[in-house]
C-alpha cells in the first residue's frame, strides 16, 4: 500500500505544479488588455489618465482620471454593453441602459451591473450614491479570478463599453478590453 500512497502524493504534487504554472503564466486567467476613453466635450470633461500599467508579473492595473468641469453630477444614464471577439467584436449577452442613481440605490435588482460595480468599487471614488461632487477616478484596478467565478465565462477576448449621459447629454465613453484564459474551457 506504500506504493499507492506514493502515487497519490505524486498526483497531488503534479496538480500543485499545474496550478502554479497556470497562476504564474502571465497569459493565464482574467486580465485587462486595453482601455480606451473618450470625452465628447472638453468643456464638460477632460481625461487626465486612461491607461493600463503593469503592476507586477502578469498583473495589469487600470487607471482612469476624468476631470469633470460641471459639478455636481446628478442624473446619469449609462449604456453598458458587453462584446466578445469573434471576427471583430460583437455584442454578447448583455446590453442595457441603466439609470445609475437608481442602480446605486437598488443594486441587487441589477445582477450583471452589480457584478461589474463590485469589481470597480474598491478601486474608485464611485463608491457612494449621487450626487458626485468630484472627478471620476479609478486607481490601480485589477481583475481577479473571483470576479468571473460568479459569471459564466468562456475563454476569449471581451470588451465592456460604458457610454455615459448626464443631464440629458451624451458625455463620453470608456471601453475596457479583457482576456479570459482559464487554461481550460470550463464549458
Ligand atoms: C443596446 O441597447 C440600447 C438601448 O438600451 C440600444 O440603443 C443599442 O442600440 C443597443 N446596442 C446594441 C449593440 O445592441
Ligand atoms: C472590496 O473590499 C471588500 C472589503 O474590504 C472585500 O470584501 C471585497 O472582496 C473587495 N472586492 C474586490 C473586488 O476587491
Ligand atoms: C470611498 O473611497 C474613498 C477613497 O478610497 C474612501 O475614503 C471612502 O471611505 C469610501 N467610501 C465608502 C462609502 O466606502
């Protein structure tokens, strides 16, 4: 039975090695690949920062600073659309128009938007309800595997687009690109 035991340990060691390899591979898991921001009107907003930065091996942080010239920000609508790359990015699974004030007060009614917000909240100053009396800042936001463990994620390249309207005027948009690479297809 001693040999059986050795074999089991061997397998355990082997899966451990596989996990380490997956985790340390910078192409693995869930990470940002690009970000693009646009302010439609300089008189309303200006982008001081919209970039990805490598924070460590395989760790990519997102920084965004949109200076807002007309405060406070009150009524805000956001069109949130997910895309997946096939040949070119196509709308995929989620597209909705959100009243952001309503969303912030009743988050549980918007499961997908809430998942996205949970991912952003800790890294931004958008962590409270309206009105917003300040610039919009996201600082060193990182993605982690837990964020997609709750969502049906397939390996691939994705884009999430936020188009924002305040006081009835379209103000700008942010497009965030990410890669999901779990090493294996879960589905
Ligand atoms: C997404 O939904 C909005 C309305 O909520 C609509 O105007 C827009 O055309 C839709 N976009 C796509 C890509 O389906
Ligand atoms: C945000 O912070 C809370 C409290 O510190 C923590 O429980 C949660 O896991 C964090 N979420 C993310 C996405 O980092
Ligand atoms: C929001 O974030 C700021 C800066 O990170 C922090 O000082 C503040 O306590 C947070 N507010 C809430 C309601 O979590």
